[in-house]
C-alpha cells in the first residue's frame, strides 16, 4: 500500500517537521559572532566616554570649589584660600594639586590653614590617571579670593589624563575671579601635559 502525503495534509495534521521551531547551532554561532563584532566596535568609544566623564567631573568639581570659595569670601568679608593639601596637614607645598585640596577662611592672612580657621571644603585626590597643575604668579601653591570677589592672580589649572595634550582642558581664572573652561591656555596656545 502506497501512501502519499500532500503538503496541505501535512500542514493540517501538524506534522513534527512543521511544529518545531528554534535556532540551529550554526545560526546561534553566527548571532554570537555578530554580537561580538558590535561589542568590539563599541568598547573603544565607551572607554573614551568614561575618560571624558572623569575629566568633566574633575573640572566641574574644581570649578565648584572656586566659585564656592569666591562666594564665601564675599559673604564673610574675609579672604578664602584654596590650596593643595588636606585637613590633616593643611596646605602642603610638596603635594600636587591632583592629590587633593582644601578651602578655608584665612582669618589671620597667613595663607596657611590653622586648625582654628573655618575649613570650608576638602577634596580628595583625582582619579589615578589624571593630573592637575596650577600655573600663576606669584604662587602655584594657592588661589586666594578676596572679599570683593577678585582672585589673587590670573592663572590656569591644566587637567590632563593618559590621553595626552589633545584631550587636556584648562580652567582659566581671571583676576576678576571668574572661571572658564577651554581647550587652550589663557594665551590661546595649545595645552601642555607633564611628561
């Protein structure tokens, strides 16, 4: 006896071949390969995004510190000093700016924090791959805001990370006390990072 199945009969009866659905092993590996290529292309831009976010956070933190010190100097009618240091050692000329800084009200005018002067802000070290340098005259160890809102000097804070000078940013302080961010220094020259 010969039995012939027509396609219509096989579909109607719900044959095993028609009911099974899923992916073959080859289809699964092709999908994984495509996903790996897409992830591989996205990782470098994600790393750049993380570096940019860290840099922006550091710049915003210092900018907030400077603006806060300026407002406190005006409010208290006393100079406010930002110096590289920490609450344990006070201002420390041997430290680097990226190791952290403090803000205090300089009640006695000596540009050094003593434990009895109000400590307004403490900042921990920046991320390990970031550097921060302050160049100004007369001192690269501190910034002073006076009760009229002016700064002790013009100067530039330069932020660098392991990407080098092309991704460096400057926080420029005018004598008036205002701060601005730039990818050039105050003389409109390219930024330099420490070696």
